[in-house]
C-alpha cells in the first residue's frame, strides 16, 4: 500500500502517514456519490440547510483537535487557523441561509399567453443540481478551501454529493475535518455516499476521469489545473472545471497618493505581501509606484518594513522549492534591483527570506510578472500615465486589482478602474487585496489565468457553478418542482417578466 506522509514545515520532519486511495476505492466512492444524488436532491433545500448547519456545529465542536493537527502539518499558527475555522463554519451556515432564501434557484415562470411570435406555451425554469462533484483541497487554506471549505459546502448546498481529494500537505487535517462532516451527515440521516474522500495524486486523477463525476472544483497551481483539464478533455463526457489557478494582483499608486501618504502605503504594502508568508492567492505581487521623491518615500518605507520582517515558514517542500527558483529568476533579471531582504531562516524546515525588488515599469517582461507564491513582491516605477497604462494592459489577468488614489482624482481613478476591471474580478480602492470576505456580493475570480470560469469561488453565488438550468413546458402541476407551482410563494421568483418577492409574515 502506497502512503502519503504529512510534514512539519518548521522542521521538515514527517508527521502523519495516510494510505493512498486505490483506483478501485475511487470508483466505489464515485458510484456511491452517484447513487446518493437522487435522494439528496429529493430531500430538499430545508434538509440541505440542516446538514450544512450540522457540519458547521460539528467542525466547531472539534476546534482544538483540528487546529492543533493543522498547525502541525502547515505551520500556519493557531491564531490564523482558529480564524480560518471560524470562517469555515460561517460559510457553511451562510450557504444554509442561501438555501432558505431561495433566489439562487432563479425560479422563473412564463404563463401561456399570446406573443408577437404567436401563442406561447407555459414555461417554467429552475436551476437543478449538476451531479456528483470532485473538490480538490488547497494547500494554503487547510480548512476554508479544503475538505470542509467553500467548494464543498457550495456544491452540497446546490444538492450535489461531493468527493474531496485531500491535499497531500495536510492529510491528517483533511481526515479530521472529514470525520467531523461525516458525523454531522450521519446525525441528520443524510444519504450514504453524499460525502467521500480520496488521498493521493493518482486517486485525484482517477476521480476526475470517473464518469460519475459531473464537475470539478480546484484551487491550486496553473500546472495542476492544466493537468486536470487534460484529463477532462479525454473523457467521453467533458465536464465543467472550476479552477482558481494563478494571480499577480497588481496594485497601482497614483502620484497624488504617494505624495499624501507614501510612507503609510509602503509599510502596509509590506505587511500585505508578507502576511501568511505571502501564501495567499490575493497577495499583491506587483506594485506600480511613480518615480520621483514621493515614490522613493513609499519604496523606502516598504523596504524598511521588509528589512524588519522575520523569516516565515512555507507550507511544504514544493512551495519552498518553487519560491527559491522563481525569486532567484526575478532577482537575476536585467534592470531588477533588490530593495530589501527580510530575516534569514534557521533550522531544517521550509523557512525563507522575504524579498522586495524594484524594476522600471518600462522594463517589465513576462518573466518579471510570473506569480511567486511566497513573501516576494516587485515595485514597478513608472514615469507617466502612458507608461503605466501600457504596462497594465500587458499584464496577465488576476483575481484582484487595487488603486490607491486621493479624493478628487476622478478622471484618473475612472481610467484605472476600466483598465483593471478588464483584468480582474475584484477592484479595490485604497486598501489591500489580502483578505476575502465571504458574502453575497463577493467575487473571487477573474479572467484566465486567474480562473477559467465566469463564476466566483467565494461568496454565495459560488453555488451557481454546480447547478444547471431545466425548463418545464406545459407541465402538469404534479410534475413541477414545488418552487415552480403557482401556489408556492415563499422564495423570490420572476413571473411573467416581473420579479416577485414573497410577502414577509
């Protein structure tokens, strides 16, 4: 039996060992998920909301065990892990609220009537579950983007069984979270097979290839996502792949903002790209700063903060090696200069030195804008607006784009907003992109290579990824879902073109 060994990033020593899942077991879990799909959908929105709240309760009841296990396997630290566990439970309960509210179904009724095209039939449309979903856990969020995370709970909320591929960096954490979820599922009598878990790269590949799987949610590297897309392309039935893959997250500082608060921006910037060891998908990897004294002040403040930073520990050996390779390449590029280095690592683990680089914006190349997962960023100094706009237009797309500007810069901010909106799914003003609130209005996505989807992986509309539309034409009432019957009035619906909100009791 092949095994997966967790590693303590602080020491590089093996922690927990888990058996890889065989391909036969993967096939069994996928069949079980397919068998559970019908009963799980039939149980209804209220049951799924109950399940999600039970999962949140059970995960929170095991907080101490889960946090201690995750810290041992990730070195993230109990403070952030406790916050992440709270977020994990919160987003499960939020999707339960989504189910209660019901507008996500996009319930639409067009009664039979005469139209300019002739007599129209009775048409009723609803979003329905897509089928069993494979979810790949992320390395940098062992809870909120992993086994009990946003992809899993949004897929469950949509009415789909989920088989999770645990990340190899934290197998024991994945198992502890999964046991909490299955305990909750048993307590509410969920259908057998509504939750499954597999371990190992080969198992993940087999899961994506299995014909019972109808969609994939993935958070990870661009290369890993491409490998899964290649598997999907060879399936007899191609399926949706929702990948969060790569992001540079550019920040633009106007000359006025640099003059007014350059030192404060520089200090906060250093904190933003080093927090969580720079291992956040929204880490600002490129910062446009004007040339001149105001920009110099900003860069000096950022350099001072980086120089005072300690040596953080990265999550695993792969990220550690990749950071060393990419940061070394960036540092060796023509026109790049080193503004500051942080503390040097000690010990045998995966500690690294934070790095702040600088380059003229006119000298930016594809190599200089390569995503570096870890505590490194590049300040790109621009001379004028045309140079800045040209550089932004050449960037790869990202999850976020940020503008620091002053009141009154209406035309400048409007121009930058249009440039960054074309490149990102979230545009921020006078803030920093790290930190993603789970909410109704959130978008955590962007054009390729940030993601390959028009949807978000954070926030309530993440549920939309795991649903498909069905229209019933001239259907007898008994054949309709309850939400499409004329007498049903407890969720928002669009009826004959008008959006109708139920009367509150």
